[in-house]
């Protein structure tokens, strides 16, 4: 499953949001990227969630991918 959206939120705001939200729901952070695009990876119960955040002029792009 893939989900894509654009937002006015900053990369740091999105990173903080997803780390907090998913952590509260039992997802374990696997890796946090340090370069653009920023990659966040989480796992839970055999599922893998990747979040890619790209900051460009204009809105920030976010792609969420869930794999089983």
C-alpha cells in the first residue's frame, strides 16, 4: 500500500510527528535517515512501514509505504 501527499509542514515537524505517533501505537523505529529525502522506517507485528519525506521549494512531499 502506498500513500502520497504534500504538506506545508517542515521535515523536522513531520519527523517528530511520525516518530511520536507511531511510537505511541507500538511501532518500533528501525532507521532514521539523515539526508534528503529523509527516510523513516518502522516495524510492528511483521509489518514494515517506510516514510519518505522530500523537502523542495514549495510543499514538502511525503510518501508512506506499508509492506507485510
